[in-house]
C-alpha cells in the first residue's frame, strides 16, 4: 500500500463561522494509493472524534495501525489499488493540524483556550481548500462516521458539486440534547482537574485525571447496557475467586474502567477534545439551512446511510430523517440499519458484520 503523510500550510487568513479569524492554518493529511490519470478515483475519509489522519498502515513514530486499517489496503473494501484515499486531520483536533496546541503567532505560546471556537463547517471549509490544493475536482465518494459523518453531511450541504457519492455512518443531521449533556459532563471533568490550569498546561503535566474520568464516563454511555452485561456481567476481576468486601475495584467492569486511565494517556489532548465536542454541539443543518430539504437541495449523487440498532446516541429514526430529506429532492439514497452489539463504535469494531459489504457494493 502506497502511503504518504504530508502537511500543507495555508498562509491566508481563515474567516470562521463565529466571525473570528485565524491568521493562517496547517492541515496534516495522509493519502493511500494513487490518483489516476482521469482524477476520478479519489475518496475522502473523514475521521471520528478522537482519531487522526492516520487511517491505515503503520505510523512513522510508534508503528500503530491506522484507525480504519481493517477497511483500507490491497484487496480490502477501500482497495488502494483502485482508490486514492485522502484522510485529513480535522482543524482543532488531535492530529497535528492547527488547533489549541498550536503556537499563537501573536504570543509565541500555544493558543490553549484562546483558540477560537470552531464548527463542523469550519473544518469542512478547510478540507475543501486542501482538496483544491491536491487538484481533486470531485471526490468519487466522501465517507465518514461519528463526527466524520457530520462532516460528510456538511459536504453535501455546502459543496454538493464536489461529492460524487456519500457514505454517512452513525451520524444525524443535528446533535441531540443527550449528546450536549454528555460532552458537557466530560468537559467539566477535564476542567475540574487541578492540572488543567485553564487550558494552559502544555509546559506542565497534562490533566490526566480529568481525561481519565471523562473517558470512563464516555465509555459508560458509549456501550449499551446489553453489551456491558454480555461482556462483563457481575464477573469478578481476573484472579479473584470471591469478593473481598473492600473499597477497591473488585468486579471486571470496574477493573476495565480503571484500565482506561492508562489508555487515555496517548495522543489525547484535553483542549482538542473540548474544541471538537463544542463543534459537534453546534452542528444543526436544520438551523443553518432552514430545513433539511433545503440543506440537500443541490445533492445529485447517491448516498448510503448506515445506522446500528444498538446505537442509542444516533438512533435509526433520526438517521432516517436524512433519507426522507434526500428523497424529497429526488436524490438517490438508501438507509440500512445493521444489528450490532457494539453501539456507536460498530463502524470501527464490527466492520465485518455487514458494513463492509454495504460499502463495497455501494462503491461499485
């Protein structure tokens, strides 16, 4: 698989939806495969909330497979012998693109919480600029799940002529009160960590306790009750034959949550999480375009919508509103709800349970 990691620097000011302006910005991206002579085999892959541009292959620094390695490569669903795949680290996120960890040219120090608030549309607008730099006139398909699914929907609304087809996985046309509450609790957990220092921690120890607590809470709402019961039940932690009746974690689920503290210490940046979840807070195509029908009024290409029956954060009936809006504009669309026990994470952890075949058939 031909993999290339790159960074492009934009030196012109970027006007944001909020009215604020960035003096310039950089985007980190990776490509897989080669753009063909006709330039019609490009696929844009929009990553989820905590992922980066590193979607497949081994990372240059720590040899970790990309976040959708199972889908990308020779003879895989996104076959790199056929497709030229582009994955861009979102503005404001974890992957090295300009964000709160970047140096503010006015102060010579990291932005921290002085970084301007972003929206999904701001991210998509920067992706569009990089697409022009790469001389890709039109994507054969734009694919994304979770936050990446929000971005795909925004592409359809803002740049429909650049999108030949679209795959939206586990995403709705606007955020929900439930998600607003979830993100707010996790952000509060991070902010209350004494090591957070109001977001000014880049020359200090990061707020590990707040990150860990927030991640544990997120895991509780990400996993459905049924999945937790099946995976852990009331089993005692490994090595325990009977309860010791102490205040220490004794059950398998408690040990699992404790283990998250170590796994949450990777490339996770607390400020980036705050900015990305705030961007998701503001996502509402109905508000921005008056109606969903209006938002998708110029869409001509086909769209594949995928939901999961155990994903109670982005339920089937909410995803189906997108189908109805596209059908109202006579745009070809199909919606499939797959069975999975993995909830919202099914597109990452249960890919070969039907999602692989749906995407492969859709791309034919």
